[in-house]
């Protein structure tokens, strides 16, 4: 893409710079699909009448993705959660709950990523 369309710039802002490689590939190779998907997600997450907070939304998505062992997405949502000041303990508790559905691997894999992201940002667990 030579010049970034506004819908893509808006999607990147909404994702706080955490666009996955697959999302970028689709945006470059099937922009009409990605534009439609981005509009759908903006309508879902950007509504003014949402009852689920941004923090809770990140924890729900994180639990589902960890229990499915989608590690790139888990990393992305841990980063997003940290960026909106979700306490690391809440992230770990969410991963512990995900471990009930997804097995110990969901917990251990997610916990390893949480540790890496805390170290990368210089944050402590507390």
C-alpha cells in the first residue's frame, strides 16, 4: 500500500498499534474485507452504550484466546490490557481462569507471555 487509507489508520489506532501480521496481510491483499471487518469491530467496541468496560473486554478476549492457545493474540491483548492499566494480577487471574477451560498450557503459556511483557516494559507484577 502506498498511502494508508483512513479506515486502516483508524483500525490501527483502535488496536493501539497491535495489528497482527495476519491482519496486515489481509489489509494489504483484500482491503475491502478488512475495511468491512474494521467497521464491524468499531461498531461493536466503539459503542457509547457498552456496559462491558474496556478492561473487562480485554480480559474476556484474553481468556478465550489463551484457552485456545492463540499466543500471538494473547500477547497482543496482554499488551493492550497493560496499556489501559489493567493490573498484572488481574491479567494473571484471568489466565488462571482460562486454565480451567484450556488446561494448564493456557495458564503457563499466558503467564510466560505476561512475564515477558512486564519485563519488556520495565513494569513489576505488583
